[in-house]
């Protein structure tokens, strides 16, 4: 196989036609350059140079070989550059799961700040409900996940499951009422006071739906659900048109209401906690550990 570095030296020598000038450009000894050229000729089995005491000229074989040498060197340079680019842009990925609503809890801001502060790490983000995210963590498909727990799950603590949790944020359930609702002027209501209403809720397979059924059961009734959908914005819009009432988390509801509906605290209080989960007994990668430190310092 032809030595690329010797080809590079041959090209410079072909340009200068002088061993001394070429060796100075290449920053090697003239004697070393001469040995390299003899070695290259031996590898190829031809004479590349017609040597005189003052001048170097290319032989017929040397002239034939020159464009191929240039092509070899050019290809080698392109390969080195491509590998350097690959190394520069090949960033370790942290796979993150999250509850569907991120912005009201500052999750998008947090991840954006981390992404800008650590350009060597790429973030891959997937939304999902808690059960799915936990399953993905257990299977090793996610490195960490922002997951919502509510009252009884929070009280269980970390010791009873296979995850370590870093508390991130809290929120509480509120009633979402039309502006004209008789209870809209109150700061807090008993949940049972709206038991007779028609309810507009998030989907049945969502953690929020389960939480709301749990809350209503505690208050002694089963909600009469006339609408369920995945977009809280649609729910709030329907509430504003007096199509029913809803129960949502305060922070995302407040970010979407924009004067369309009223948010009223409910009694009993149902609090949720968003935590950053990762699998117990596993050693986070350095990149994941860096993100966990960033979350913990928030």
C-alpha cells in the first residue's frame, strides 16, 4: 500500500523541483526526504525522479503518478476532515421521557438551558404517560423521565419502587369553571359542590383522568363525563362556552386560560409532584449524571 505521507512529500517535491526547498516546506531533513522518495519508488517499482545535482525533474512514470498521488492525498485529507467532523458532532445522547405538558413546569426551559450549556450532549425527548415512561426506563430505552405522582404515590416514598426520584415541582388540582358560574367568585370550593355538573376531562388512559376519578370518589361521587380529549386548550374553550366544568392542574390550566375561565381551588386538596425518575441500581452515564446535577440544582 502506498504511503500517503510520502505521496504528500512527493507532491511538494514535484512542485518545487528542489530537495532543499521541499524539505524546508515539509520541515524535515533533506536526507530524510531523499530516503522517503527512494522508499516510495521502491514501493511502486518505478523511478519517479530524474535527479541532478541542482535540479529535480519528474520521470515519465513520475508524471503519470503525480495526479494519482494528488488524488490519494486529497482523499486522505477528506477522510480526516470527515472523521474530525464526526468526532466533533458525534455527541452522546441522553434519552429523556416527560409528561405531555412540559412548558408550564419549566421543563422545556430547563432542557433548553442544559442543551445550550453542554453542546457536547444531545437530548432526545419523548412524551408519555407515567406507566409507559416507567416501562421505558425499566427496559433501558430512557435514561431519565419527568413523571407526575399524586397524593398516595408521593406518600409511598422512593424505597418501595425500583426508581430513584429527584423532586422537581408540585401542583394541585383546581376546578375550571365558566366565568358566569355561581361558584366562580370563590377562592375555594368543596369538590362535592360541583358533583352535579357535566365534566370535560382529559383522556381516560391519562394519569389525570385517574387522578380526577380518585378525587371525585374521595368527595363521594362519580363524575358525569360528557367529553374527554387530549388537549387541555379544547377543554378550557368548551368550559368558556358553558359546556361543562373541568378539573385540571393549576399551572398548565393557568397558562391556557387567558381570561376564558376561572380556576378555583378544591377541597380536599389533591397535590401532584413531578419528579425526575431514573432506574435504581444503575450507574448513570456521565452525560446523564450531568443533566441530573443540572435538575437537582434548579
